[in-house]
C-alpha cells in the first residue's frame, strides 16, 4: 500500500513538473513571437515533452495562454481583494490611489505578456472569454467597495454601485492598455493621481464641517 502511494505521488510530481515546463516554454515563445506566430508544436518542442503528454495538460496554445493569464492576473486580483474600509474621503483617496498606482505598475512591469494578451483577445474567443471573466471579477470587488462606503455615508447613494464600478474599471483598463502599448501621454503616477481625483470627487461626499 505504501509503495502504491509513493508511485501515485511520483506520478503527480512528474505531472506538475511537465505542466510547469510547458508553461515556462510557452511564456518564452509567446514573449518572443507573440500570440499569432506561436504554435503549440513550438511550445512542446521547447519544453522537450512528448505530444501525448503535453495534450494531457493543454489542448491548444489558447489553453496555455489562459493559464499564463490566470497566473499573471492573480497578482492583480489580490489588489482588488485588498480590504477597503476607509473612515473618511481623505483615507479613501489614499487607498484608491495606492491601488490604482499598483495596478498600472503591474501592467507596466508585465508589458510584454500583456501585449500577447491584447493580441490574443482579438484572435481567440476563449482568451477573450477569460479576459471578460477577469474583468467581471474586478468589477465585483469594486462594486463591493463602493457599496461599503455608500452604506457608511461616505459616498453618494443616488448612483448605482455596479454602474460606477464598471465605469471606474474601464477607465483603469483603458489606461492600462495605453501603458502596455507605450501610448500614454503622461507619466504613470500623473495618470493615477488624475483619474483617482476625478473618481473620488465624483463619488464621495465632502466631510461635514462643525458649525
């Protein structure tokens, strides 16, 4: 029984190692060639694995890119999940600015892979669907944060949280792609400061002054 368990563990470890080799090889080739010019055969050859073994893990280059996308975007989603419980408009602005700056810097530091994601979005329905899934996850967390500050009396309640969340995410996403394509017309920090100020001033209530 013990020998059987060891065999199972050994197979599992080899499977994990093979999967990682395929992901590492794909990252390099996507980085060098882009999405359209990359083939799954190139990835398999680079990873030095058999075709049968490779197809156990991934059925296409789209599947491999989706896994790479999930790995990269996990760091972004951790930002979105950061507890957001400000007690004032000033504190909210500080927290939001830190999140936006980190979000844009992550896009900047992962620029080459984001170029691959952007290219793939135009050619692969499955990659496009994955990006939509990630987008909806972000909007969910932003909606949750807006609802919290509305319930605390810090933000306007005459606007729907989900709609504000969508517009806020799309603004960030638009600047993210501009930075990835090196098309931003202002420094990253200035972009983050500007859009955060507009967002906070549009949504949050001014603190009450003591009479």
